[in-house]
C-alpha cells in the first residue's frame, strides 16, 4: 500500500482479525486470578508455587518481547504471528490439562514465550496496513482498547468458566482464537519484513540472565529471607544487566536501543508505567483472593463484582486521550494517580467485612491504570524518533508486562511473608495440616474441614492485614509516580495544542486532526 493511501476492506478486516489475539493477551493477564482458589484445591501448590503460576507468563512475555520484535523484522511479522498463535494454542492445551504444579508453571512460561510473538506482531502489522495517519491512529486506538477490554472481561470470563467447567477451561479460550488467526492471516494480513541476518544470541541470553535471577531473588527472599542464595541471584542479575547494556551500546543493530533513555520524558513515562502496572498487578491478585476466600463469593460472583472496576478502567483509557487534546497529559496522569491514592487508602484500611470498600478502592486503582496505560504509552511513542519507534513500542510493552508480573511477585510475596509471620497454628493439628494452614490463606481454606472454625477466621484476618500493608506500600509508590508526572512530564503539551500551532492559516473545516 502506498503511503497515505486510505485503507480498504481487507485492511479493516485484518484489524478485526488482529483484535482477537490482542484481546486474548489481555484476557490471559487477568482471567487466571479467578481460577487460583479452584486450582489450589486440585494441585495443592505452595504459596511460592502459586505466585510462579501467576507471574511466569508475565515475566517470560516481558523477557522475550524485544527479542521477538527483532525476530519478526527478520522472518516476517505475519509468519511470526502465525507461529506464535499456533504455539500459544498448544501451550494453552498443555496448561489446561497440566497434571501437576510444576507442569503448569512450565506451561505458563511457554505461554509467555508464545505471547511475546503476538503483541509486537499485531502492532507492527497495523502500522504496515494503515498508512493514512488518521486511520492509523484510529486503528492503534482500537488495538489498545481491545487489550484493555480483554483485561476487563478476564475476571468475568474466568469466573464463568471455572464455575461451569473447571479451572483448566480458562486456558482453552485460546484454541478457537488461534484457529481463526491461522485461517484468516494469509487472506487478510500482508507480510512485513525489514531486516536480514540473524539475531544476536548473546544479547538474548544476557537479557534473560538480567531479568530472571532478580525475580528469583525477590521470591526466594520472601519465602526464606535474605540469604546467600538471594544475594547471589541479585549479583548475577545485576552483572548480566551491565553486560547487556554495554553490548547494546557497541552493536550496530542492538536488540534494545539504549539511547532512547536519554530522553527524560521517555524515561519518566516508562517509570510511571512500571510503577502503576506493578501496583495494579499486585492489588488485583490480592483483591480477587479477598473476594473469594474471605467474603465467600463464587468465581462467577467475583467476576461480576469486578465489573465496576473494569468499567472505570475503560472510562479512563477512552476518556484520557480525549481530555489530553486540551490538557497536558502529564497533569492528567498525575491527577488521576493522586485520585487513585484514595483507592489504595480504602484497601489499606479494609477489614474482613469490607467488600464494598475493597471494590470501590480497586475501581479507583483501575481508573488510574486506564489513564496511564493510554497516555503513558502515547508519551513513550511520541518521544522516540520515527526510525526507533519499534524499539520504543517493545520497551513500552515490556515495561507493562513486567510491571504486572513484578507487582504480583512483590506484593504477593509481601503478603505471604506477613501471613507466615503472624499466623498462629492451633494446637492439636497434624504436621501436614499445620504446614498447609500456616503456608497461605488458600492452604488454610483447603483444610477448613480439619481445623477449628475460629482458626479459619484468624487466617482470614491475618491475610487481610497483609493486604492492608501491601496496599500501603503500593500507595507510597503511586504517590511517588504522581509526583514524577508533575515534575518530569509537565513540559509535554497537549497534542491538540501542537496540532493547532502547526495548522496552516488558510485551513478549511475538517482539516484538523
């Protein structure tokens, strides 16, 4: 297609096709939250294993996004999309019928690797199909909205599937989506390749060696304290990070263009995205457990209670770009994050009977997420030169995926550590029951018929105390992010103001963007 040529039916049909895996990726982020209690009963994972089940997907998708983006440039975006869709479906079936906890963790990791092929492929193909600037902006808006919609409906879909079938059904949603993508891609999507040659395998290995040991250190320290293993993992990850950065600065075609970080607005927006997504990811993990294990809601009912927060996120994601046409985006992000602090405050003061307050607090957290996801990504992309937009997109996606997974690991591990510190084991329990009871709230719920009634109430109270502390810690981080928006992003002007400044004097009605 020539530059600036309006898109036709094939391009719009291709966008509809690309919307399916985009929504699937968003759904996969949140749907599993509702399956954790049922999964815990069947597979009996430890608290640490439960966290690995939740965030192995996010860590691996974040670790491989930059690599897969570069691979798509070499072998073709459509080809990579089709390979990834097939691999995602296969890994989903593997996860649905995983015979044990370890196999499910492996399946989640494979889902992350496969998922990393889908996100950059869809966005790059949209840029290829829509060469008209206005149509491309609309198409990217649809793309972003579909990912947000997937995250929003994830709890509802997950709850309904768990209640109707079993926890593994959450994964099988990917199979029909993958079949549609494989059937429609050759008909509706163009091939797109911009580079030749192979990947720098050493850079790929260094990127993973930089991320995974640090995550291991976080989990290990939460479960066993800061010992020699945790320190060694941090040193290994830090050393790999230094080696990775130095290698990227030397390469002619690096996996990651490090010079992008010299732009203060770019770095500040990425930092805000990371902090905001970490707060959301951790709180989402804890709130879904609160609604099911403490207030006694079924998975389906929990998904319905999560509807108002999801609506708040969609309002933020759609409304913020419209408002940013007149108001500086940094001010909107800062103000919304400041408003979301009230939500973290409600979560930090909740008791075991505070369901409406918890849902209201989470709705404010969700509102902040929608705003920073929309405006933060736009700032990141706008700060990068056109010839480095691919690196900017990969970084934005990596930070958002990593933020959600890191939030689950950090706030989930903090809550687990508090639970294990404050739980009081009732006398007279067998060793196995006592260990399960003292490990996590989901464990205590699984042995509810073998412990005194007041012991389960005590476990719920201890878990809620952990949720309070985690929300307080997250709120402090969000306050820092809000301040960073005011300080670091105040120079970014509204897009509409910039357009009006560049508009010719003799413009005609309808010539504005």
